[in-house]
C-alpha cells in the first residue's frame, strides 16, 4: 500500500510540474516575452571549430573542408527523400550563383542516401552544380551535430561555425547570415 501511494504522489507531482510549466509558457506568450527567432538556432556547435568534413563527392572527387580555409563555407545536410530539402536546394543553387564570385563555397552532406538519388534530385531541381560529400551511414551528419534534414551551418574563413539553421534555408536567411560575412 505504501509503494502505491508513493507512485501516486510521484505521478501527481509530475503532473503538477507539467501544468506549472505550461502555465508559465502561456503567461510568457501573453505578456510578450521574446524568444529567439526560429532562424537563430541556439547550438553548442555555433562558435566552435567546424568538425572534419572530407570524403568523396557525388561525382567521386575528393573534397576536404580544411582546404577551404580562408573562405566562408555554407554546409548543408540533406537527403533526396526529404521534402524540405527539395525546396531548399534551388535556394542554395541561386545563392551559390550569386555568392561564389565573392569566394563563398557551398558544400552539402548527402546523408543516409544513395549518390545516384542525390545526383538525380540535384539535376531535377536545377542545383546540379552544388558539391556534396557522400555520407551513406550518417556519420558525418552526426559529427556535425545534425539532428535532421535539412540542417545548415555557416563556417567563417577561420573554420569556426557562426550560424546554424534547422529546416530549409530561405534567401533571406542566406542574406542575413552569409552575405553579412562577405560584406
């Protein structure tokens, strides 16, 4: 009987805590407490050196992020089976056309996918010029702290991650976080 009462008290306490947290969140919304904008994703990855990123591209050419020091690099984690990636890739291709002459490098990580499917999607959405590293088992994406696809990181010329975006990037996001670094 005592164990049953103890479990009941624990459950009641947990329920009370959830109700209090919910009320606090609602109150914060009601009085206008500001939250970080969706595009300013807080991350332990921002402000640290970028993890290693090297391997064969979708055309089997080697690439290594270390060789791109001195450039702003936009790294996106994507997959052909990801609907938001399908929306994001043309935005990245347009941004690449606009920013590559200014030294910005765009590098993808095709994760948990097949190279042939990745190449096909890039051609289909007009983003065939985007270079992507093959990551069939997802290990590269995990090393970058990616929790899903698409997920995008901006690496400064010294090799430090300066921004992270969960979900598809927009032209506005690229202008805000990438253009500002090459202005």
